[in-house]
């Protein structure tokens, strides 16, 4: 993994930890290596919590020129850090005795330490891709005038071509990787998945409900994550307001922090039912299974179905926790949730569609229980990261030739 000083997205580290646990079960031992430290899968929980604690709660909107200058400065800084790093922290004599069965490397521009480790020990290299950096930036409206193509070809395409297999979180990302790098190795689609044994516990439901001032009769509708505009959490707030009169026992609970939190709090405070909307703050990831268990209905939101390339980790966490789920009909979500069987789907960006789903599920406890049981069973059938790891290893075994060196 790149240094947590440069790669600060908690969800990425959660995914790395889950893959590391799967590798530990498969090979007997595993560790997460970075240029400035190493972590066992359990120790990674502390790192994830520290990153969550430092999620910004507000952010200004700079001018276009300033935004481009900041992007350029960040790209240069990351490229220099990754290009100058030549060894993994703590390698020493231990690394010389290490014979890895597999090296899993998170894709980041110019980051190639995992590749060096794999080649020095003749081990297969698996590149894991959340999204190609430049490609995703364009979809988010990030401008890189004059240097986007150079960054993509030198920093992304060349490293991707060195992999023995590539794991992408969605079909959309896999298609983008192929167009950008034209790799010769197999590409697998491996959606983000949680540690299922971690998330299906939820033993502190009643304690958490009391801490959230929820009574046994209350129907807790909730969302958990990082507050960012593209999540469109305001749609959930508006849908809750439209549902509130017909659902007097409904309460909306929002877990997390992020750059969009202040705007969302302002929207909630203007609601006629503001007293029933609770911003619960950032929850340590180690406590998230119990916090999610306090919910009766867990919601995933999205602004639109267009360009939806994500593999939402929170969707799989909700499923592993056995929650009744409402999710948008978008991207990978639509092929994961079967509407009416293990969740309810609504049209993303359509508040009335979301409102209808909330009213339908909040008034039917049997439906809540049935959807929750079905969601947990469906998540269990996926086999999680262990099944994904076995699949990738089978692809590598069936395609043993090493990729070409250079570009």
C-alpha cells in the first residue's frame, strides 16, 4: 500500500485489510506493507480509525485556477514520493528471508514498490484498482489541463502492464483499465467486500439504540459514510421529511463526517422534523458493526445512475449486518440487490422514488426482517474476499506468463 500520509481514504484501507485477512487464511500469514510502516490485519483497524478521525468536516470551493494548481501540486508531490521510494519500511534482513506467495498492490500513479518486491522474489503481482486515477478525476470534474495524458500513460498504464493479474471493483473500472493500459494479463471484477465475520456480530444493538435516544418502538432509518456531495445524502433528508408525517415513529440517523456535513446539517435544521434527524458523528470502524445493527433500515444514496462506477463498501457492510436495505438502481448496485428479495431499489436522484421505498419498508416489520435475512444470506453466498482471492489465483495459474517489461 502507498503511505497513509498520501492515501488517506479509509474505505481503501478497509478493503486492503479484508484482502490481507483473506491472504492470511489462504497462506498462513499476511501483512500490509507501506513505505513508512507495516501493519497486521488487526493493527490496520487502528490506522483506519485514525484516518476516520481526521476526515475533514468542512471544505471551501476554490476557484478553477486554484483547484487546478492544487491538483498539479498534489500530483507532483505523490509522483515524487512514489518514484523516490525504493524500499519497504522494515524490510532489512526480514525481507531477504521473505518468500511471498503473492504480492497485492493497490493501484496508485507511479507506485511500484509491490512490483519490485514481487519481481525480486519471483512472486505473482496482483494489482488492485479502485479506479484509474485520471479517468475517475475526469468523472468528478477534476481538470488536469496539459498533463492528464502524461500522468495516465506514464504513471498508470505502464505499472498496470506489469501485473500478473488485475482486480477491479466493478465492470466499469475493468473496462477503463483495459482501454487505458491494454494489459496482457487477466482482469477480474472483485467488488469491495467487508470482513463478514466482523460485520455479522452486532451484539450491542440495544446499547447503541439507547445512546441514539431510540425507543423500542422507533424505526431507525440510517446512512453511514463520508459526507461528500456525490453521495447525495440530501435526497435522503428530503425523502425522510416527505415521509415523516405518515411515519411518526421514524427517526433518521446519519453516521460519519466529511466535507459536506455542514451543508447537510443546514438542510436538516430547516426541516419541519429536524428534531427527528440525528447526526451521530464519526464512529470508530471497530464499532461500526454494532452501530449499524442499531438501524432497522439502512440506505445507500446516489445522485444519478450515469457514470456510476463505484463498488460501495457500505452496501456490502449493510448486507453482512443483515439490515433491510434501500439502494439506488445504479451501476453495480443494480446487479447486486434483487429488488423486493434482498432489498428495495429506487431511481437515483428521484426523491419521490426514495420516499415511496421508505414508506413501504418502514410500515412493514415483516418485510424488514425478510429483506434483512435475505441480504445476509446473499452476502454470505458471495464468499467474500476469500472467494475473490481464490478466483484471482486460479486466473494467475491459468495464465502463468509474465507481462512484458517496460512500456
